[in-house]
C-alpha cells in the first residue's frame, strides 16, 4: 500500500490553511454573526490577561524606552531649561528697562538754570581704583560737555566734570575729599552762604568754619548751591540736608551753647548729607552751564 509522500501532505495542509483563512476573512468582512460573537468572547477573555501583562511589563518597557531614548529626552530637557532661563532673563530685562525708564523720566523734571541746555548721560563705569572717586559717562565734547560742568540727578548734585574726551567724560563725585561747593539755606532770610567740603567717599560733606547759631541752622534744613560770583555751579541746585547741630528742623532740641560773656558759641563740624545716593547712579544729567554764562 502506497503511503502519501511528506511533500504532498505539506502541500495539502498549506492549501487547507489558506482556504480556511480566506473563508474566515470573507466571513469577517461580511459581518458573520457567529464569528463576531466568537471574536468578542475571545477579547473579553484575553483583555484582562493583556492588561495585567501590560501593567507588569510597563516598568521594563519604560526603562528600555529611557535607555533607547535617553539622548532625545536629555536634549528636550536641555531645550526646556534654556527656554525657562530665556523667559526669566526676558522678565529681568523688562524689569530693568522699566526701572531705567523711571530714572530717565525723573531726569526730565530737573530744574535747570534759565537758558542752559542739558545732556542726559548713562553711567558706564564707576571708580577705577580705591583712590579714584569718579564715574564715567557716555557723553563727551561731541555732545557739548566740557570740564567743570555740573552733573546732577532729579535728587540733586552729583559732582562736576573733571576730564573730557570726544565720547566720554569723567565726573568727580561730590563726596570726594577736598571737593568744595558754595551752599545756602533754603528759605533763609539772611541768604548767608557756606562752603561745604567733601570728606571722602560715603561720608557727608562738612560746612567749613564756624556757623553762627543765631542763623537758626537746624538738622534737616535743606541746602542748595549758592551760585554767587564766579561759582562753578549754577544757583539753586539741591545739595543735601543739615545734620549734627543737635537741633530739630522745628528749632527744638538743645539750645545754643553760650560763652561766659553770654555770646553763643559757634557751631562746628556741621555735616551735610547729600540728597543723591552716589553709589546707586545709572543715569545722570550734565548741565551745559559755565560760570557767568
């Protein structure tokens, strides 16, 4: 009896499988109800198992994805960090711009001598050394700036121009040792003037000589430039407030000390606190004013 060959049997099985597959695909395409029911039942049985398998293998898959995609994830994190830093920097820039705008607008309200021009200038650097109490501005002779011109802010006197180039100038600050400016009391009927001298960076100025206590000089009194004769400074520029007299702005406080003969003892060492914070300058104004001009 002849036995079917192995090759013939294989071809028979293959033909049967192809025919079965084509039949199932045809029934599935046509929506054969019994087949749909069988597929649905199979999904209901297998889905819980598939869910458990997916949950159990998720850490492994996530770890594998982290290994495979590490470069892309690291690059994305770097991009996000850069974007966050850029946004923070932009906010700082906006805040800085608002502050600078406030300073510039305040400069526009400066009272200036009649007929004089002015130049708004930016502070580009501070003192070059511990022995140099100056600042440098981005305006020079090309802008009309000259030596000895007065530099101010809306709060008052900053100093005077010491050196000039075409595009830059150096300003000696008002608290420099030996700096001198003629001042007078605001509202004083006597119009008595004093010489205020710088005592060093960060120190208040000091009124030179003796101050007559009968003039009513009290702590808190405002001082402005006198502008008399050939003064280097125009008149009525705010300078600072009096301190160290022991008397309040309303005249209260210690009474004037009198000598044995009944004469008031002159006040000595009267200080002048500048209105301007010379350590926090960003923009200043150069008054294009010359003595006698």
